[in-house]
């Protein structure tokens, strides 16, 4: 499936994450640098004589393009194994030296990133501004692996967020892509890998990566999902995730993979897109030293072999890792300022030029960070900042000014070229769309709906809990009102009231589920995986269906246990279903507004007070002061109770008519239905607006 000439479809596959597996770990512990993926046999160390000979010209021979469209899964799998082995061999050539990996023929010119006077500050309480990051300028060529380094508080993540177009707070400066201002398609050709590993806890490793891949590009007609699955699994072997491919991601309450594995899955998702520009916020955090080096080595392979650009914030890498980077942008803090902006290989020489040569047997990156950290004994940040201003800043600004005028391929042209290569080799694709999303909306909706349905089946808060709660409530109320039809008419009316109140309260369980899912959805929509509407429609439909199933089970079982009279069931079922829909919308609105489950319960109290106290049964309208009667007109519980009792009176007038007369109920079913439908629409629309506008990821 992978092709050296284009490899565009490969960029959709999680191989872009880390190139290590459990066998590789064991081999490296014994001094070997790579393992044959078929037999797990340790190969010679990285810089052996044989390796030097391979680097001299026997490796990296470009493979002619060949289409595999229509091949069987078996032949596809064999070719995949061949390509995986080729990538492992290429990894052996990654040394960090200039020219260690050659660009594959046929690749696009890539993406150059240029920024001028990018800065960020916050406003203090007294109105003054506090600078977090002073103006920074720079230029990164295609195929570069760039490190953003500096002490805590220097603005590494701030700069990364601004370059990646993820900063939600206002900032200053100009950022161009290939000499052009960033446009709406920037998210199509870039990928952001955050430091937080936010993924659905009940999805498996394979399912998470496949979902991310499917949302980024339409599947070519010549490829089957069976073939893609084989390919993904082969790639997972490279990342050390194959053995846990069917294990849930997990969280604090769900048993799943380890923190380091979760970090690698997050990295795999970000790198599995069709992007050509990657931003990674401390991707090696939580990884062992070996895994961290393997991850950066693989990034360098992708950067050099396919012309991709990586901008990585990283904290004190060890020398073997630092050597793999092409470019270093070093910052100091208080405020964040540039003290070095140039090739990584020249950083040690720059320190010596300032007057602080790197001693022998010392990690250069540790030494440099100590020198540019203010407030410590070994720190001399002002000397470095002054040297940069006097000797390097003018050259950087001249380069930036030149590159801002050097227009290369636009984002739309890059996407079009990419899809053209895929279409040539793997079959037809839908026409290129000038959209921030990689797939059409109906495809987004199908993918998100399938995932939501799967999560509902696996999540204990999903269908299983809905049915369990319905059965439990049925038993409690059914036992309390066994053979209620033989009791006094008021007892029967109280039975109806208890059913109405139970339906009004049971929908509260939707709030924690929506709040838990919201952070995942916000993160995925910020990456333009899918539209907010795809999730909103999927969640609304599935949650409504689940709620109606639980409501139906509850009503039918209670009627069966209480022997209330089956002729009353249709009327009761209809009005309780309408109330269930309305209250579900109310609780969805509360969950969309609240920041967490605790605040959701507090926000729900006013609605519960209004709807449950002013219910038309324990408190009648004629009992209220004139200035409070309007509250009864706003309670869906009151309308439902009145409609239920009038329906019962129509079916059994000798039992319920006297109660209706006493309570002042009237035949206003049309008004009740109109109010409930209107309330359902109003609360549902409000919940959608609040979900889209509130509790967004702030950076």
C-alpha cells in the first residue's frame, strides 16, 4: 500500500507515530537497533560496518510506482510487510547528520512556514499588559524537523499554538504558509498533536486510529476496509501497539492501556492524517528515553523522506535526540524572547561565541537551558539575548522578509495534488472541495453515528444503564401501587402523578454522559475531524431513542404490575413520551452550559423547582397568588399531568371525572401538545447553541 513515489495514502495510516514495538525494545536493550518484524531477530547495531556500507549507497533505492488497486487482501498484506520492512531499514539510516535520508522522487515541494513579529501578552487587573512572548520571527523550510526549547514560562506552547492556529486568545504577528496568509484550508494540510491525551475511553486502540484516519480523507474506490485493516495492524507493530490493538483506551474509571501507550496512540492519531505540516506539544512526555528517541527518529524519517515539516516543543532532550533536529529555536523567559534561531548543529558553537563553551561530557541541551534560564546561578539569559540581537536577528528578519514574498503552492493546490496522486493509484475520489473538512458531511455523520452507537453499547452509562434504571423504577413503583385499580380514585390519581414525576426526573442521567464526551468532541472538532452538527445530530438521535426505550419499558411494566387498566395505557404512554422528550432537552441544555457534573446539578435545581413544584397536582392554579399563576403555564409537568388525568377521565369517567373537576382540569390537549412540542424545540435549539458556543478549548 505504501509507495515511495507519493505515499499520500500512507499518511493516513498510524505508522506516522512511533517506530518501535515490544520486540524492538528488547533488542535495543541488548544493543541491537532494529528487529526483523517477521521473526523478531535482532539486527546489527545502528552504526556497524555493514550499516556504513548501506549508507554509502546500497540503501534507499527508490521504488517504482505501482498500483495495487484490486489486489487481494493476501497480496496486499505481503506487500505491506515488505514496505514495513523497508521503513525499518530506512529508520536505521536516520542519524541526524546532513543528508542521512533522501527525499523520495515524486513528492510535492512541501510546506514552508514563515512568521514575523509573533507576540502574545495578557492584560492585568490594573489594565496594564504583561508580555508572555516578545515578538518572534522565523522561517522553517519544507522537510525540516524543528525544536522549540526553553525554560518553563518562556512561551514554547504559546508560540506553537499561534503557529498552529490553535490560539483562541488575541495575539499579534503575521504567519504565512508557503508565502501566503493562512486560509480556511490550513487545517486540511496541518495537524496539531496536543500534550493531553484526550480520547474516548471505551474505544480500542485500533478503532481510535481508524476513526481519525477515516475522518481525514475519503476512501478511494479501489481499497477495501479489510485491506486497510491489515495495513493498520502492520503499522501498529512498528509502534509497539499491536498487542494492545483491541484494548480499550481507558481512563481513571475504565481499565485500559498504560499512560505511555496512550501517549503513542495520541501521537499516532495526529500523524495518521494527510497533513504536510505537524505541530506537536511535547510529544515525548510520559515516554521512556528509548521510546522518545524512536518517536523523534521516525519524525525525522518522515520529514526527510516525504518532505513533511515538523514543529515540536520539547524539554531537555538527551544528546541522541537533540542531534536528530534540523533547526532549534531557543527561548528565554520573563518575557519569552529568542536567544538562538538557527541550525541545531551550530547551537553549541553559538554558546561558545557568547562566551560559554559547552564543557566536555555534558549534555549540550541541558547546559544551554541552564544558561538561558533567568533567576538561577548559572543563568545568563541577557548575554544570549543581546548576542542574538546584535549578530543574528537582522539575518533572520531578512530571510523572513524574503520568504513572505516567495509564494509557493497554496493550500488548495497542495490538497488537490495530494488527492490526484491518491486517485491515480487507488481509484476514484470525490471532487476536491474548498472545505475545512476532509470528508463530506454525510460521511462525517455516518462515522460519528456509528461511533456513538458503539459507545452507547459499551458504556455502562449507555443502553445498559437505561434499561437497568427502567427496570428498577418499574419494580419500586409497581410494587408500591400493586392492584391500584381496586383502590380509591385519589390513590389512582396519585399513581399517575408518581409516574409523571419519575419520568421528569429520570432524564438527569444524561448530564454526566454529555459532559464526559464534550471534551473529546471539542478536541476533535478543533482538529476539523468533523462538524459539531455531526455529533449533535448523532447524540440527539441515539440518546432520544435510548430514552424512549427506557420510558416504554417503565410505563409498560408499571401498568402490568399495578393492574391500572390497559385501556389507559395509550394515553399515558403518549403524554409521558412527550414529557420525556422535553425533560431530556432540558437536561441536555443544562449539561451544555455547565462546566462539570457538579455545576450541572446546581444549574438543574431552578428548572426542577419550577417544573416539579408547580405541577398542577400538589399545587393547583387557583391556590397561587395572581402574580404567580404564570409559573404554572411554564411547567411541562403541569401540562402533562392535566392531559393524563383528562385522558383517564375520558376512559373511566366514573373514577376520574370527580378528581378532574376538583383540580380544575380542562380539555386543553391541543394547548398541552403545542406547549410540549414548542418547549422541546426551544430547549433543543438552546442546547445546540450553548454546546457550540460554550466550554470550548481555550488556549
